C-alpha cells in the first residue's frame, strides 16, 4: 500500500475519532455544569457568533 492511500484512509478516520472525542468531552462538560451556567453560555452564543462574523476579513 502506498503512502497516499494510507494517508487518504487514516485522515478521515482520525477526523471522525477527533469529532467523537470533542463531542463526548463537550457533553460531559455540559452535564457537569450548573444549569444557570449552561443557560448563560447558550444565551451569549448569538452575540459571540455575531462578533466573530464582524471580524471576518
């Protein structure tokens, strides 16, 4: 098997594993947080997204 085929197989698998790990860690953080903290963060998200979109070059 050449290196390009190995890379084409390994990279998508690594990205899927990384996405699953990030999802599990995020869910664990949300479940361990106090309800008021989660609500405050969710309410702040639209403002954060708007600020990031304004800074986009």
